[in-house]
C-alpha cells in the first residue's frame, strides 16, 4: 500500500520545483510506504524475474536467509521518484512540457545495503549535493543524496547519489 501525502497539491510548476534546488539544501523525509507481497509479485512479473526469494513466501520461509520474502532491490530503488515527490509534497501530475521537463539521469552511486522484508515500511531522505549546468542549451543536472530507510532498522535499504536533469523547453 502506497501512502500518499495528505497535504494539498503544490501550485508550483515542474520548472519552479526543479529550480528551487540549491547545493546542501535539505529536502527532507517522505511519507512511509509499506512494501507488500502484491507489490513484490507485480514487480517480479513485469521484470520477468520469478526468483522465489521474492515471490514465493513458502519457499522463502523454508529456504531463504530472511525468514520470508524480501523486496527486489530494484523495486526498492524504483520507489525513489515517489519518495522524492512525497518529501517535496510535489503533486504527481506533470506540468505542460512547454515549460520544460525533468527526467531521471542515472546514478553516480547506488548501493543496496539491506533487504526490505515483506510488509515493512520504507521512506526516503533527500539532500541536494550539487546543481550544475549540463550544457549550453540550459539543461541543469541536480545530484541528490538519497537514502531509503527501513522502519525499525539501523541500516538503510539503499543509499544513492541520484542524478536528475531539467530540460528547458528550448533545449
């Protein structure tokens, strides 16, 4: 079950949201998201990965090292966009692309530190590391320090240096 913020959507455009980033800015924490077995199963189905450690609770309990199923690491990482939107209280609807648009640009670093057991909650914590021009067309790369925490655990599920890029309408 995905927990969505209860606050009203922000009135800022994508451009205004993206341009607000400054180096060393603390963005904050997202809402918690519960990782459910149906989420894990659906992720396995769409990625064509039938690993029983993730999708077979009986097998995972009898043979796996974690006493039950765990989220796919890439499922955990794929939640970063939703977690960032939640931390920023950013409405999920995209502004018209005539104002420009943002996209994922990749990672300088991504580590899957600890597995997320089924029915555990995760949240994101974000801080801006760097903001830099990408090219002479006005594109801007923002590097974020991203941590995905597991509720009740001293170790995070993932840590990353995540790159996003703002592409203005003229680019």
